[in-house]
């Protein structure tokens, strides 16, 4: 297998996890470095990679030795707005699909460009993952699930068979979604919540069983407020 060069977009905490996932497949990926408009002082040491500049610097980076342009992957975790903006900034770039060596992905599953599946995660038969989705550590995406573009299944989340998770939706740590339900675009399922009914677009639900606690989340806004958009 020919190794492809890989650049990580973002230099925060989630980027370090993505870097580890790529390093778990050393025969597939050659990590080149990372971009970030304002990396922290310890970013290079934490990632074990050189800082290549901001997104514009990476987008204009010359191809060396006549080789193909490096593939990219998002290392931005929680902010949907920042993730979408980064993808837009790179236009027609080649986006990598990163699957940790300790994850299981069914041969019949479909993973869109930019998808990241982290350690211990399971993506089962005929699941369909859209562009730039995150299946975080030990999350389970069951058979025939549809996970929309930029959706994020947090660590330990379980999504039951045939469920439909909309674009930009976020399932928090340990969240459970019953089979064949719908979680609408931009919705947030709180940590440890148990979803037993459909969730409307833009709604925030929490508890067991999950109840709506907010309904004013703008589609495309950051799923969760964070100190740094590119964390």
C-alpha cells in the first residue's frame, strides 16, 4: 500500500486524538504537519508535528517532488461552524478518511470524505456516514444508521439500528438513541441522555428519557460552546 501524506487542520485537543488515529495506520499515512491560525505554545509538542501556518498557508503549499497534494483531515472537534468554515476554505481538497486500527468498520458501511472513526468505535453493517462525521472513542453506530454531514457521535454514544442523525447533530458522551428514530439537523443530545422519541431540528434534549430543554440552536452554529473554536 502506498502511503499518502496527511495534514491535520487544527492544533487543539481533538487534533491530538486524530493524529493518534492516523499514526495507528503507519502503512497508510505519512503525517506532514498541522495548520492553525493561532496554535498554542505547546501545540507542536503535543501533536508531535510541525506547525505549517494557517489554513491559507497550507492551501497554497507547493507540491514537492511532483507528488500528489497531501490529503487533509479536520482536527477540529466541537464547533460545527469552525469545521464547516475550514472545509470551505480548502475548496476541492482531498479529504482523508481516518479509521483507528482499534476500530471496527463493516465492509458494507459507507464513510464519506473527511470521516474520522476513533479507537474502540464500531460502525456496523450498511451504516452510511456523511462528510466530515466523527465517530468518537468507543461509540457504536449500528446497522443501517444514517449519520449526516458534520454529525458527531461522542465518546461512548450508541445509535440504534436504522436511526437517522441529521447534518450537524451532536450526540453527547454516553448518549443513547433508540433504533429507527430521527435526530434532526443541528440537534444536540446531552451527555448520558436516553432518546426514545424523535428529536426536532435544532432542539437540545437531555435526561432519561430525554426531554427538550431548548429549541433555539441555530443550524450550523457551534454545537457546544468551547473556549477555542478550533479545539
